[in-house]
């Protein structure tokens, strides 16, 4: 089967190399044929010229002019002008010839115009003619170059029957090889894009154990991806180990600080400092809690806990819970539901509440002036879409990938509470549910869109 090539493949390096090689091959083959043709033609013409010279010499050997005329007339009568022409024009008297007319020539000349007129019958298309003075007149002997013409036809046949099919076969084989290379290059590009977008488990298939150069590059990319994945895993492991080991002692510190606060008589200044210390320890515990939860979700252990959940119900619970707090802080939090939406998805109710809660909390924290915050559930084909939108400062496009990373916060949020783990959790929860997470411009503000695969309600 011949591979199909799309327009975008015109720029592919293997395809270009194939066309370049084919062009070089075709030009080389044509040049070889042309040289071979020219060499053969020259040698045939040289042989013909020698033959003509010999004939002229034979007639030159006849001294008597009457005898010469007689011999020439006899030869002209016997010679087929289609093969050979004799044309003798004596200084006096009538011409002796087997054709009606022949153009004037000097020395050895190729005559291939149609100025030769036959007495009867036909003449050839091309002749090699030699003119010389013989006796008391001029003799032209011309030999048909039909052999040369035939050879030209043979060369053309070689070109069409031999070279063109060879070119077509080589071209198809080249396209086939180029297609194979293109598939590998596409696989490498695709995997690199996946790795770039954070899917560290992406690997190039079908390159291991092969020795060609592209497979070699593929193996190196895979090796690099494995090393990267192991590195990230070990960093995550270290961060969750630290969180795990430090969480309990910090919690104990918090308890001791509470006891100092409750059981000791303190000055007002000491009390302020102590409650700040308690607040900081709570933040540290919260950070460790979130890091541990992230490690747990990303580890996939929660995957078995997914059951059919109604996303509208979960959204309503979160909105009801946060409505009062939102109102107190100057926000109008509302829920919009598309009529007849298929709101059932396969998920974990607790984690979904946390996802929606984190997004609403972000709006309440990072939008300084209050305003509307809308949680919306819509449906599209077999997808259920949750969006949380506000009219705050939004997130610049180039920062949208980074805010999903652990502990990353925009400069504008340095003074607000939080530790940059809320969106990392949203991203991990959305991945766990097989959903697509996008941050968009709400013009003005931020829209966070989470697209879940929908489920028919059970
Ligand atoms: N609705 C929003 N409007 C503007 N900026 C936002 C919004 N949501 C998030 N951001 C920006 O993205 C950063 C990361 O958000 P994320 O929720 O991960 O962390 P956080 O809110 O700062 O802290 P945490 O959620 O851990 O308490 C925020 O610090 C803020 O700069
Ligand atoms: Mg947050």
C-alpha cells in the first residue's frame, strides 16, 4: 500500500531528502544516457564519413571523364537514394544523380532539411554528406543516417521503459522510507510535547532495541524522561516525607503553645506574640496537610474511591456553605445550572467539594474589591463542565501553567493568606477524575474550567 502524504508533510526532512535524492538520481541517469548517446552517435558518424571518403577515393582513381560519368551513372541507377545518394555535377554537361536535387555542401556535413528531392520514391530524413572535387566536376556522396535516428529512438525507449519506471519505483520506496522516518519523528515530537506539559510518564513507543539513528534519539529521550520522572518522584517523596515527619511535632508545638496561652498569665504583648506563633504553626500544619494530601492523590490510592456523584449537588453544598462568608466579604456568590444537564460524574464527593471550595476561596482571597463569583455547571456532548468565574485581576496567560505548580503564587498575592497549594490540589483532583483543567480570561477576571467525562445517572 502506498502511504498518503498530507500538505504538512511537504516540509518533512525525510521527504525532502527523498525528493532531493530522486532528482539527483534522475539527473545523473539522464546525463549518463546523454553522454552514451553522444559518444555512439559520434562514432557512427565517423564510420560513415570514413566510408564516404573511401567511395570518393574510388571515383577519384578513374582518370577518364567519360568512364567516370558512365560508372557514376551506372552506380546512381543501382543505388537506392533512401540509403545512399550520388550527386555528380560536372563542370560541363548535365548532372549525374539518383535524386532530382541536393543542396550545396562542403566537406563533411549533416543534411537533414527537406531540400533533397527524390526522382521517384522517398528519401531519408537525415544524411551525412561528403563533397569533393572528382575529375572535372563536384561529387557529393551522402549516406543515410537512419542508424543514428534509430539509435535515438532506442535511447528514448531506454528512458521511458527503463528509467521512468525505475524512478517511479525508487520514488515510492523513498516515500515509504520517508513515511517510516516521519512516523518516528512525529512520535518523538508528540512525546516531547507531553513531557513538556508535565506528563512525565510519556515514552516513545517502538524504539527500544533498534539501532537506527532516530530510534537512538528516541531511546535517549526515553532515558531522559525516566531519569526526570525518578527525580521528580524522589523530590515529591522527600517533600511528603518531611511533611509527614514534621507534622506531628509541629502539632505538638501548637498544643503546647495553646496550653501556655490558656494556663499562664501573660502580658498583653506576650499574648499577641503567642497568638501569632499559634497562627503560624497552624499555617505550617495546613501546608503539610495539603502536601501530604497532594502526594496521596497523585499516588492514585484514592482512585478506587470514585463513585457516581451529582456535580450540581456538590456545587450547591459548597455554595450554601460559603455564601455567608462571601457576602460578609462583599461578594455575591451564586450557582447557575444549565437545564437538563447530565450532572452525574464518576468522582469523590469530598475531593470535588474541596476542588470547588478552593476555587471559590481563591476568588474570595485574590479579588480585592468583591463582586460576583459564579459557580456554573453545564453540559456539552458527553462532557460535564464546571466553571468558577470572578471579575478580579485574573491570571496573566504566561503564569497560568505556573500557578498549578506547588507553592507558586503571583507577586500580587504575596500579602494575602495562603501558601500556593490550592490550585495544585485542584489540578491533582481534576487529573484523578480524568478531567481537563483550563484557566481562562473572564474579561475581566478569571474563569477556571474543569471538563469532566459525563456519566449517565445510575
Ligand atoms: N481567582 C483568582 N484571581 C486572581 N489570581 C488568582 C486567583 N486564583 C489564584 N490566583 C493566583 O494564583 C496563585 C496560586 O493559587 P493557589 O490557590 O494555588 O494558592 P493560594 O491561593 O495563594 O494559596 P492556598 O490556596 O494554598 O491557600 C495565587 O497566589 C494567586 O496569585
Ligand atoms: Mg488558593
